[in-house]
C-alpha cells in the first residue's frame, strides 16, 4: 500500500526510513516572557494587547501548506481567554500540550504550587479539546529531576523541557546518561519520557541549536549544517519557536535593559524567511508531533 506524502508516493518502508523533525511552538504572548517579568508583572497582563491569536493562525496556515504536524505547548492563561484558538490548533491536526498556566519558572514555585499549575493547565486544555493532554514544557526550560517527578505525578506522559545548553542560568538540568534512549527521546521512569531540545554536541560542550533566539541569531547556512549533523547522528531533531518571534509589529518594552531588548527583538523581521528556508531545506524529513514520535519509538 502506498501513502501520499508531500505530493509524492512513498511506500510504508520508505516512510519509516525518513528522518524525523518535531516542530514545537511555545504558545505565549510578547508580554509573558521571562525577560520582561520585571517590567510587566502578572497583574498587568490583562491590560496588554493580545497578539498571539493572529500569530498562531499564521503558523497554522503555514504548517497546513507544508503538511506539517506540530506540537503546541499552550499556556493555560491564554487557553482560558482564547479557547477557540486551542480548539483550532487541535482541529488542524496538531498536538495540544501544556506550557503551564502563567509562565512561572518551575524553580520559583513550591511543590504544591507547581502541582496546581500542572493540573490546572492540563485540565483547562483537556476540557477544550476533549482529549487527553500528554506533554508538558516548563517555562524557560526550568526543569530538574524533582520537577520531573511532579510532572509524572500529575498525569503527563512526557516532558519536553530539558535544554542541555549550560550557559543560560534559567535552564535546569536532569541526568539522562543512564536512561533508555531511542533516537532523541529518553525514558526517565515507568511513567514518563523526556523529549529534550536538540542541541549540537562539540566534545563536552553543548551548543544551543534547537531554535528560539538562537535560530534568529545563527546564520542560516551554519544553522542548517548543525541540524544536518544532528539528524545524521540521531535520525531526529526537535525544534522550538515562539509565536511572538514572527511578529515584527509587537510593542517595544522600552524600560527593559539593552541585553533583554536585544535577546527579544533581534532579527524578528527574518524569522519567517528563515523558517521557510528551514522547511525547504529539510522537506524530505517527516514532520510529526512529539507524542507521535514517542508512540513510534516506545509504542505508547
């Protein structure tokens, strides 16, 4: 039996041989990022312009054009205010997962608060899509081994929060050396799997190659070479992006420091063109969701 894939006939055997890319979107708006917390506290969020809906709809149309299935890690705060957007993501065939409720780093929460954050955001999303939510991504990749235990306890099947780049102090660390690793994913317990961000290993160093601001900063020709290297080694690659990173018209937070402004606004006008180059460069890969990947490798 043959399957049509990207306008080509592909046999099931050939389908299985193709390398895999999982595109993930952290669904948060421009005023919710960690770099702006000092200048835009949680109590001011309700007064800020919501731009995430327009940006997500653009990405949905973009992914539909290129037959891409992606994973959207959605903040519960946004889901409560724009439930139709979450339903639309789901209806377009993408995976809906949790990014927590209000983008508070796990390292800044008590265990009880974290449990509430995880369970509340999961329930909000499940009530909207009428389907189980399997995945979680911690704000600012603020994960550690203790947090993983809480994630599993709250009923998630996988976490996708580990970023091995060590020079960002917000990123947490988990030990995956002795876990059952298949492709780019690991089984960390009987109940939980880890789907880490794909970074470039150079000796004992880990270079940030998974997307976000690093995707905007690194010249595309060099970024492409790094992804090719990761795919050659792992046969899979995990990429992440935020909807505000395609939005050149978002407000400027003038009070923020020069460093934070640079990190947030640098090359926003080039993100879409680079994303198109990325899709075209790796069009022979399969673009699947995180849960689909884990289902194939671990038979979930």
